[in-house]
C-alpha cells in the first residue's frame, strides 16, 4: 500500500538549531497515524513544514506517490492537506461560518455568498455528527475549548481534504470533550481520510491509532503498527528514542 | 463506523431559537452583558448629552443648530470612517489629521494658482491621500516599523508639508462654488425627501429580500416583525431629521431663505454605505477583520496580510483627504491649522466612542458616524454654553478616555465570558 502522504529525509533548522534530522514519515488513507514524541521533539515543526508554514531545508514530500512542492498554506490546501494547528488558527472575532471559510470565501459576483457558505458549514457540521452549537453564526470567542476544536476540525474537512493533521487536539480538553474529539478523529479515518494525530496521551493514542510514529529529538525513532506495540514500548521510544530492537541506534536512524 | 456516544459533559446542543423580536432583543441583551456593547454607549451618550444641552441651552434645539451639527461634525466623521479601517487591524494612524490638511492644501493650491476645474483638484487631493497611505502602509507592513512611530513621524512631517504648501503661513482662500457648496449649501427640500424615500425604501427592500432568500433556503431569517421594527425606527428618525432640516432657519427669511438637508449629509451617507458594503460583504472586508482578530490565523489561511495592511492605510489617508476637502469647503480657506490641533484626536475619539476597538478586530464604519455625532454635539453644546476651548478640550479628552476605558473593560469581560 502506498502512503497517501510521505515525507523523506526532511531537514529543518531554525538558525543554528537543527530541529528535524532526516525525518521519514508516512500516513495512509483510512488510517489514524499517531505522531508521538516528547515536548520539543519537533512534532509541530514537522507538521508546519508539511503545511507550508515553514520552508524545508532538505528532503522531499510525496503525495499519492508523486513528489510535490509545498511552499505556502495554499499549496497544501490545494493538495487536500488540512492542518488543525496546536495553537488553534481561529479568529475569535469571527463567527463559525466565517472561520470555516476564512481565506476561501464563496462569492457571488463581487460580494460574499453568505447563504451558501452557511448552508455548507451546517451540512459539514452535521455530517460529522456534531450536534450543533447554539448558532453557527455565533462568534468563536463564545465557544468552549471542545467546541472550538470541533470547529477547527470541521474547517479542515470542509474542503474535500484527503489528509487531516491534528496537532495535540485534546491537550486542553476535559475528559468528555477529549472522548468526543477522538470519536471524531476515528470517524474521519473511517470515511477514508488519512488522519495524523499528534498526542502526548498514551490512552488517546492506543484508543484510536492504527500506526504510531515516534519522534525523538528531531529524529524518527520508529514507525510501527499500534497492534505490535505496548504502552511501555511507546513510552521508551518517546523518552529514550529506542526500545529493545526498535528505535535509534547510537542516536541515529537505523 | 463507530457510533456517536452521548456525552453528558458537553451539551453543545440548544434548539435553534425561533427568531422573533423578543428573542432578538434577549440575544442583544446577552451580547451587551458579555461585553459586546457595540454602539450602545455612543447612542446613550448622545441621548444624555442632547438632553443636558437642551435643558441648559434652549437654543441647542433649534433648526439652525441642528443643521450646524452636521457641517460641524462632517470632516471629523469622514476622517474617522477611514481610521476605522486602520483601527480594525489593531494599528493606528496619528497622521490622519495633518494628512487631511496636506490634501486640503493640495486642493486649495491647485484651485487657486493653477485654476484647474474643481473635480481635477479634488481628485488631486484624494490621490495625494492615496500616495500618503501607500507610503505609510509600506513602512508599517513591509519595513515593519510600528504604525504608532511611522504615523507620529508623519504627523510632524505633514505639519511641515502644510506650511510649505501654504507658503509659511498664508491663508489660501477657496472660492470654487462647487467646493464651497459641499459644506455650506443645502439640498432643495424636495430633494431631501426624495433622498429620504430612497434610503428607507432601499433599506427595507434589502432586509426583505435577504429574509425571503434565507427563508427559502431553510436558514434562520429575521422575522417580519423585526424588519418592520428596524425600518420603522429608521423611517421615524430620518423623517424627523429631514423635516426639521427642511424648516426655515434663516434669521431673516425675507432676505435669504435657508432650508434643506446639508449637502454633506448625502456625501457621508454614500460613503457610509459604500464602505459598509466593502467591510461586511466582500472578502477584502472579511480578511481585514480576520487580520485584526488573529494575524497568524489569517496568514495560515493564505490571506496576504501585508497587502491588506497597506490597503487599510490607503483607505484611511484617502478618507482623510475627503475630510480635508470638506474642512476646506467649510472654512472656505486652507491655512496651516487645517487638519491640525484637535482634529486627529476628535477623529480617533469618534471611532472609539462609536464602538470601534483600539485592540483591532472590532468596528464598523457606522461607529465613526455615531461617534462623530457625539463629538459634534459636545463641541457644539459646549460652545453654546459659553465654555472656551480649554473646557472643550478637557471634556473631549475625558470622553475619549472613557470610551477607551469602556473598550478595554468590554474586552476583559468578553475574555472572561469566552473562557467559561
Ligand atoms: N519558530 C521557531 N524558531 C526557533 N525555534 C523553534 C521554532 N519553533 C520551534 N522551535 C524549536 O524547535 C524544537 C521543536 O519544537 P516543536 O516542533 O514545537 O516541538 P513539539 O511540537 O514536538 O513539542 C523546540 O526546541 C523549539 O524550541
Ligand atoms: Mg507541538
């Protein structure tokens, strides 16, 4: 099976600091791939490179087996890659519909086509079986953390996206809200999307993921099927970069 | 496919509230409580101020004084309308006052010494504004100097530029009849009523068409009663205004008759509608709000933030030029003080008093008009009470501080309400 999204040999530095070393990573359609790693391992940076926020210093990105260039968020969007960023990229002063269509508004002539945007937003939210918020014309500032996360995810799936990447979507949520978001994550994969879930929480990872990729100090320690791993092994990969036969040898990719 | 669980912790459902006047009103009260006061302070302030001045000085409520309010407040209001665009981004333009002075001087000089037709001169003034805006915007967006510093520098430089244009302090008179008419002449009474009919009719039509279109698609639409209420309010208020403005207000009607809606009123109305449509109904306007609300989110959505910033400064300076033209018309002359002294602070005050936030992301062009009315009423009423410039400055300063305080407190309240 060819991965829908694959990166090979990604290098990324911020000035003198090398954050990503020769990183390999794949995500498959219909699967949830969990990307784990300690704080500062480079997970968000990897995602921002894929999303066209940061330029990469070296390496290649393949989409559906073909090499692609991603220089701007638009490029990523056009390929069907949508990212829900850790620092939620929502505008508090806009309402749900306005946020979902931000930068890609529908127009009739010169003016915005508010009605069709509202209709489509409504449809998307209900297709996610998200029981709607009070009004989708509500300002995002009035939503709770879980609701915001839902809006951010709905925004990502609105665009017939093929790959959805979620950067720690449950980090700031309570138990019930977390369960709801994970439910949503699983459902996205079940509809055929390639989903990448970044998380710190082992329970979350084991609950929904099909594969686990562990990043250790900017290097990919291992990418393994979730069913072949135990909690303890994943924790070892995260904290030491290796676990038995798995992982980095002497700090470099085997 | 897994099943959706019932999650008691987060009941995000609420039956969509049936739209009705009562519910709309309750929703409004809730918004105000949550810190989103909109124009409420401006409207309340306007009512209180008018009541106080009317009691203290009966001459405040005469037809002639009512007409004066419009011509007095017009230039400030126009500059404030442009400032709203810059404030929306969380930036500031401290040079808008003197920019209006520079543009007015360009108008006066081209009229007086070059003798060009009025529309060429007015266009030259507005083009000057556009150029100023491009320069300011580029310095802020491309070079990255804080707008506060860029426009403070421009504030000084433009003061010098005005002096250069008016030859170190001479007073250039503006005699072109069309330019002078803008702030000094009125519409024929019948034309005032025609304008009234068009405004109310178009407003009602837009509301009705939108409601029926949304209802057809099964989206929540404003109920007829609410639309009737809005249109009715507009019809009554505007009707009273046109009626009063059409009364004879000449001291000596036998000699010269003075009636009608001041020409600045339709000028402001047209610009209000145009800018409101651009801000509320185009993606350009939507993106301005987005950049003001969360610049990083806007950038990630692929919005060209720099270009948007420059356009906001261009709009601001171009509107300052329009304000300058009106100021030159009102004084029938341009001197080194045109656009100077308190003009800028009054304009910023007008926008903020009207409900535009200094923190960016929140504001409407209508705010500038409402706030401009408050500023004009203070200036006019204090004048009638016989207070000098000192008290006027003190009071306006306090009102500006009060408005900015309300803005800051509302923001904190909204943050508290948003966190939950
Ligand atoms: N814009 C940036 N400039 C400089 N250093 C950065 C930047 N973004 C991230 N870093 C550094 O890169 C490393 C990886 O960060 P990040 O990708 O956010 O980690 P993670 O998401 O895995 O917690 C950290 O050491 C962080 O300090
Ligand atoms: Mg991170």
